C-alpha cells in the first residue's frame, strides 16, 4: 500500500474517517472478504455450470466476474482485506483475467500512486501522456492510432489490444535481458494459466473463446473506468476525476469512480470511498477544481468521435 500523507485532510474529514473506521464493518473488512467469496465463487460456478446456463449467459457472467476480479486485485494491492501483502497476493495471483501477472500490476500501480509524478510520462507507468520528444518521433499512422484510442469507442476496442501488446513486449524483454524478478512473475503466471485452460477445455468451454470472448471484453470494461480518469494539472488532487457514476458501475469498479478520493486516501477500503465523498462532497469538488463527471454516459456523448486531448504532457519538455 502506498505510504504517504493525504493530499487533503481537514478536521471534518479526519472526524469522518475516525467515525467510519470505528465500525465493525470497516475494521473486520467483511465487505472485502465477502467480495472475495462472491467473485471467486461466481467465476468458478459460472464456468462449471456454463452448459446449464447456456454459452451466451455464461459468457456475459464471466465477463462481469472477470472485470470484477480485476477490481478486487486493485483492493488487494492497497492492503485489503489484510495488511499481510503476501497473503493478499495469494488471493489475487490466480490469472482469472489472463493478461497480467499480479506482481507486475502491483509494482506498476503502486508507482502510479506517487502523486507528485501522477500523469507524468515515464515516471507514471499508467500515464496515457507522452513527452514531446517521444511524440515528435511518432510516425503519422501511430499518431492517428493514438487519437483513435483516445475516443471512447477506441478506448474500449483498441486500448486493450495496445496494452496487451505492450505487456507481452515487456515480458519478452524480461526474458531477453534476464530480469529475474519479472521472469519469475511471468513463469508463475504461466504455470497457473495452463491448468486453468486445461480445466476449461475439460468442461467443454473453449480456452480460446475465453481469451477472445471473455477476458478481452472484461479488460475493455475496465477501460470505461479509466477513460480520462486522470488529467494533467498543477494541483495533484485535480489530476484525478470524481465520476458520479450509476450504481452498477460503482459496484463493478468498487467505487473507484471517486478517483480523487482514492488518490487522496489510497488506504481507505472501497466501501469507505463513497461515504467519505458524500460527507465532504463540496470540499472535494472544490479541491479537485471541479474535475467532476455525471456518469460515464457523459464521456460517451462527448467523446464518441472526438478524441480526448491526452497526447503530449504539458509539464514535460523532454525525456531527461
């Protein structure tokens, strides 16, 4: 879990957190333990009974549970439901989402939580921005591809493919340059993925279909949340959005739509984010310079064909 002081913590907010953290629900982490059971139970139950459910219903359910599992992995990275990192890793290492080893995601995401470097290319591994030097080297077709990715449909359809390609390229580099730590992550990931695929095939559920028809759409669903989740800004808290999303999205993304709150207080469990935001709504909106969206439908309407301007980071002049 990222170890740092909150960006913004006034007495009212401190009292809110103190009040919430005294409750049995908060201290027991019961909601997160329940989530672990529901996600794993739902994922495997759907797979084992897919023929009873039918291929289409089973596929849709597996997409939901796989995307939900990725949200759960995020909670595990931030120290929930236990403070024991190795135990949380055990809960999140099974490759139900296929593409990323848990350790690789953990290292990248915790680096992303350095709020001073948030959105800054190179320093922030999850930034969609580029340095002006890198952008200048891109060919015209690559710039067009990036602009297409920065539309809302492009973020769902193209961004997962580009992320997968980048991740597999990093895996190849790890083995080529004998990066032992990353190699170990990929070897464990592969060793777990093979029997998972074998079980699928034995149950008559095509592993290839799972990769194409389940894990890719599930990854695309996570791109709904991350679409313009961050913007370049001088104030670190203004770099993260507050998205007042509908219930179904809040459940799927475990309240990460309140992203400014999460980056302000990364140690707060998912079930505390909405409560903290609602009790301190005006202050949070003022502090993040009203970088507020009234649901993901706004992004869809605004950026159906128009690309969001996330290209050259305005605060970076070169790669040095």
